[in-house]
C-alpha cells in the first residue's frame, strides 16, 4: 500500500510538471526554431533542443537514473538506419539522449496530438498511416530523401510498444529501406521503460534504472549480402541477446 501511495504522488508530480511546463518549453522551441530556420535546414539545433527538453522530464524524478552506453558507435557525419525495441512512451525521451540527429518515422496518430505533433511536423519527422499503401510509399521516399540529405532515420521495427517487455516480431519496413539504400543499420536496445510506465499504464514507478545501449553497426556490405528475412532475423537475434545480457548484468 505504501509503495502504491508513493507511486501515486510521484506520478501526480511528474504529470503536473509536464502539464505546467509543456507550453513554456514549446513557446521557447518556437522562438529557437524561427531564429535558426535560415541556418538549421537539417533541424540539428531544433532536434538538440528537444533532447534538452526531454532530459528535463527524465531527471525530475530523483529515483530515475539513465545510462547511455556506446554512444560513440554512432559516428558523426554518417548516415544510419537506427532501430530500437519499443517498451513505453518514455522511449522517445530516452532515445533522444543519444544526442545524434535523426528523423523519426512515426504513426500519423501521434502527429495529431498537441505539442508532440507540432514538434513532429516542425522538425521534419516522417509520418505514416499504417495499412495505407500510398502512405507507406510516401514514407519510404521521405526516408530516402532524408538519408540523401545526410540525416539518419529512426524506426521501431516492432511497430508498437511491447506488452511484456520482451522484443516482439519485426516488421519489414526498416530493413527494406536499408537494402534499397545500402545504408548501415545500427541496432539499439533499451530497457527499464516498460517497468517505469508500461503500455496502457498511467502510474510511474518510483525508482528505475533506464539503459540505452548502442550495438555494433550492421555494415552496408552485410545489409546487401543477406536476404531480407535473414537481415531481419540477424538484427532481432542480436537485440534479443543483448537485452538478455543487460538483464543478467542487472541481476548479478
């Protein structure tokens, strides 16, 4: 009962802080976006601002700790297709702490939310309507354009958040894009978010360690060599193995 009560008050504090600060942060974001628009065509600085913005939300709870490991495996001035497992709505804030510029591929429903959706459009992130073939084609072309401009693409190959914290089956989109463009894939594994705020949950866990770990890239020659299903299986197997390793280390 005491733990539930503490979770209630921590959750109330976090949600209240977000509600009361999201408008000031967004207004400041608009000022930054307008002032830098002529000089920030790739939205690098605007993207970095959202990194700082979300970092505030991740650090307001003193019981949360964030570990970002192997960040240097994402090389500056290189283009990648970044893929990660998807545990919670917290994932977006966590993955922004990689501090590298990229464009999300997001379902269009998320882009309709106030503030979040406005940032998606203003930062040139890419939206897709699931089940709409024309939207998928447009998404693919937008991703290729972004890569040609030197900006990496970020996708959740599971397509939606996991219900049990485990890595689900992967959809093909990110891997078709990698094979079409010959761009390396960088797998990223995160853990802790599903415990802190599970899918369809509302109450935050009081104490939580979040880990974001960048795996070795799958180079372009391997991407081209493997067939589509082999590439999907290889990436997913590596991510499942790494997630298991992370959890074993936590228990030790």
